[in-house]
C-alpha cells in the first residue's frame, strides 16, 4: 500500500488544513524571528559579558574624563545625555579617543584589516585596558558606523556628558582664558572643526546651547580629528545667561559678524580673558546674544564673498588672537 500506510502504528487522518481552534499556530510558526542580534547584544554570549565588564571598568565621567557641575548648583556629576551610544569611526579619531582614556563599550576591527602604526597602537591600548575587541566583517562595520569612513576601526562609546559652562572658568588652566560659544550652529561637522581649532590655538573649551544646536555626535568627533578628546564641551540651558556669568567672572564677550564695530586686526582685547561667540551662517548672532556682547568683530575680506563658513571664521579669529597674545 502506497504512502505511509506501511508504517507500523501509522494513523491516516482525514481532512486537510488547520485543526479547528489552532489559533493561527501554523501562521506564527512560518513567521521569521527577525535578524540575528549582534554578539555583544546577546545576554549569554561572551562578547556581551566582555562589553559589560569593560563598561564597568571605564566608569562614567563628564566629558569623557573631565569633572562637571550641574546647571546653577553646587559641584556634582554631569547630567547624562539621553541619546543612544555613539560610534567613533576612523583610525585617527579612534586612537585619539583611546589615548584620552574615554569610556569605551566595545572596539570593532574589520576582518583582514591592513594594519599600520595607528591600528597597532589602538589594539595595544585597548588590550591593556581590557576592552572588548570584536573582529567584524566590513559590511557589518559599515552598518554600525552608518556608512562613515571607518578605515576598518571603530569604537562604541556611551553618550557624551557635557561640562557646565562655569567649569571653563578655571584659574588653574594654563594661559589666558579663551572660550568659544556657538549660537545656532546646527552642523556637527562645523562643531567638530571648531573644536579642532580651539585645541590648535590654545582655547580652553566650547559652549553650546541646549536647544537648536549641534551636539557632540560621532560626526563631530570625526570632524574634530580626535581633538574632542582634549577640549571640554559645555552645554548651557540658556546661552545669554551663560555669557552674562562669564562677564561677571571678568571675561569680555566678542561676537563675530560681518557688520562689526571693530575689524579683527584692530582688536585691542586679545590679551584679556575672552569668549568668542560664533553665530549661524544663515542668521548670524541672535538678538539677545548680540546685545550681550562687549564688541562685535568683523573679519576684513578682499573679495566680495557673502560670508565665511562658521568654522573658518572661528579659526581665523582664534589664530589672530593667538598671534597677538604671543606678541
């Protein structure tokens, strides 16, 4: 007899289709369970345990290692950003972040990576700190870094914890105080470039407003070429109020605008504690911030260019202040 009737104990059931009252069990059984989670996200995987151990060792500190104070109160740990963790991509950025000993959850390295001095040093630091190191296919690394130019190396770091603006008023900092405040800069690449310039010309920190402003994302980290590991970034709930506090502490507030009261080469306040305020490229300085400034400074240009990029304008100003201070 054909079929399964020859099997001992076989029972031939009549009818086809789902049993009455199955509740759609067959339909659910055919549904996929979604993509396989990353090893670091699986609770019982060794990579998850390594990442958890590394996070405990790293600890949380303001600005990846700098102390912070809450807005308007006594010294206390910085308020954590509610954003998700960030990916720092690229060999220079990864190496600078590791050198600065910032908290790191996991280091990702591409399969069959072409090693150089930066990769070897990054691996040495990560191994010495006991960080979780995961070898990852390049396609997966592209996905993790959202298509950034990672050069086969990336770090997963916890959300950045901003300093308080008053933390940048520190008499123990070397040199004459120099702070850059950003008014309406929404491009994280501009923020990263400005942080890089602040580090290059001896600035002590950057202040960004809490709203309508770029934050220190992975894109800003990349643009800073690692300088964000050395320059503290503070977040102000109200930028005008923060500038007023700087004035009370003895700072002069200089706003950058094409229609300035003083041209940059004629600046006479370079030797004083300064806050340089850069406005957005489209709207410039906001009204209240402009009224708070002691002087509005313009950068003279030979050709009739509509305006300079915010990062370039800040860089030129910082260079001129550094030049005058050296004199």
